[in-house]
C-alpha cells in the first residue's frame, strides 16, 4: 500500500513538473473548456484573444444588455462572469510562461 501511495506522489510531481499542472487539474478539461467556449461565444471572441480584446468585447456586450437599455441584470452578470473567466485564464497563461 505504501508503494502505491509513493508511486501516486511521484506521478503527481512528474505531472506538475512536465505539464505545469497537477493531475486533478487535467481531469475536468472538457467541462472547463466548454465554459471557456461559452464565454468566448457570449463575448463574440475567437479562440485567440488578448486581454484588451476581452475587455472591449465585454464593454460592447454590457452596453447592449444593460438594464437601462432594455436588458437585464442577469445578462450583465453573465457578461461579467465570462469576462472574469477569460481574463483569469489569460493571467494564468502569462504567469506560467518562463
């Protein structure tokens, strides 16, 4: 049993060393990537985007769906969540680069 735990720890450390992610961060990739795709679609962005493009797309969307313009607060919250998700992802990618 101890050998199995030691092997799991070595695999986890190897994964972190070579892939820069813990093994459990790799498992839900499909769920996370679907959230990212949904956020990109909501903001009207392509797969390759930068921070400024995300912010500009968010501003345009919020201007359209704002409650003062006939939209709803829920749509604004969705736009904010999409922006935060994509900006967080961009920040993590930049912090991981050597």
